[in-house]
C-alpha cells in the first residue's frame, strides 16, 4: 500500500511546496517545522487504521466506554534527517517507544556509495507495530537495509514507512527488497532520481537543510 498525502487537497501539499522552495528553505526552523507537521498528519492518518479497543473511563458524572488504541507503536527514525519527522509523529503517538538508527551513504571515490549502519538504540519489536520515518525515500537502499536489520532483531506485526518525498524508483526498490507488506505514507511522490541517487525535483539534502551542512568523510 502506498499513500500519497498530496493526492487530495490539504495543507500537506502547502507544507511540501515550502519544503521544496529554495527561498523558504533558508529558514531552518520553518523547514524543520514543516517536516514535523507532515509527521503529525501521517501519524493521524495511520492512527485511523490501527486496532482499537474499549475502556471504561470514569468522568465526574459517570462512566464512558471510550475507544483507545489497543497498543502503542514503536516509532523508529534514521539519524539525523529523520528527527523532525519523527518528532511530529511522537507529538501524536506520545506514549510510543522509540528506536534510533544511524544509516547513511558512505561515498566512494568513483561516485558510488554503500549504506553504513553504525548505531542503533531499539526496544523490543516482537509483535509490535513499527513506524519508520525518513524524509527522503530516494533509491530506497537506506530504508531497505534498515528494515531488514530491524526484522533481524525482532518480529514486528506490521511495518509503516513515513517520508516527506518518495521517488517511484525507491518505492519499487523497497517493495522488491522488503515485500508488499511494508506500507508507505509520503507527503508527495516524484518520478526521477539522478545517477547519484538524489530525487528530482525533490528538495535537496533534508539533513543539511534542517541542521546545517556536514563534513563528508
């Protein structure tokens, strides 16, 4: 299942347009907040299809049979670019456990790259709903490796991926590597990626735009 949150008219498409705008991108706070907003909307939309149960809640005047989530998801993100998106979802799934993974492109001199996973902090994933956030689903290599790694240390009941912008190439790669059971929610979908694996028109480097440029090593 792939859900493009910009397919129907909503504020999501406004926020995505601001994320893409090279003039608005100069305001890092606004850039991070727009990613956070997309995370909040994605969390709300995903919450509609999660399992619910009833609990009796005592009010000052009586008892109400309230519908509540049967379980809290585990929210995972890929450092560092995924932090604003992750924080948006945590604003809504505020009781969720959290996982953090360092997965990045380690570039070679010939222009190619490999995905390096250097750090992970993660709760138990067995029979848990897992939601992974990463702002850009470009080639899909980082997310696929992350999902495969997490599946190797636990057995989540279902996996959702949330991103601000996805490429059709990345979506198809993720399906091939991780199967159709991985459900993808994105702010928008672009058709093209460059030879170096960047989404076109995309928005640039989300991590640099959110937190400043980094030294390549």
